[in-house]
C-alpha cells in the first residue's frame, strides 16, 4: 500500500508540473480529467528536414539514448485534425512506460526520430507528419489517411541492451 501512495504522489506532482509548463507557454487547456495540448509553439520549436517538429517542454539532465539502446517512455498520442487521443501509456491497466530498443523498428519513424536528442527526465512534444506516422492510408477509423499526429513524450529510462552491458538510468 505505501508504494501506491508514492506513485499517486508522483503522478500528482507530475500533473502539476505539466499543467504549469503548458499553461505558461499558452499551449494547453486543463480540465479535471485531461491536459489538452493543441500544438507545438512555433516560437520555441525545432523543425527537422524530415518535416518532424518538436518542442522541449522539460529538458532532461540524464542520459541521452543512442540507437540500439533500450528506452522507456510515457506518451500520449493524438490526431491533430480531430483532437482524438489514440493512445496513452498512463491510462493502461498497468501504467508502465513503453520499453523498446531505439532504432529497432517497433515504433513509427516519427517517434524514433523525435526521441533522438532527448535526455532522461525530459519531456517533448513531437508533431509527426504523415510520412513519419501512418502514411497515406492511416489506420481507419482511429487514424485517418494522411493524419498529422501530436505526441507528448516523457523519457524515463535509458539502458544498454543486455548483450552490451547493464548500465541503466531512470528518472523514477
């Protein structure tokens, strides 16, 4: 039971930090149930050649992941044109971060590209063009054709693959 209180306290603190950061940049509307991020801010965003746009909300101070390393991150993804949330790692039955090998082909290209340059403890908004998401076809009915996506990513873990060592850093 004490562990549950700790997690609840952590989530409440995180929600407060996220609320303050997003309201401060004028890109959020907060309701009692959710945080609605509408877009990345043009004044503070980075546009890559691929068309991906990102904005660091919180700059992490931990390890920066490299291709081939395992990363753990929480995320909320939505379709920009409809505002529909398509996935949220924090509202699963067990709200664990998604853990994958960076560059392993298990994520859409936009998320893989958007995580590069982050550090553990960082939070980033990533606007993903269709070419780096689900393309011309989309994934109907959830994701329409040629959909631009917005992901809110919080990098919480970077570790070497078991075959290359066990160096690990987490923010939790």
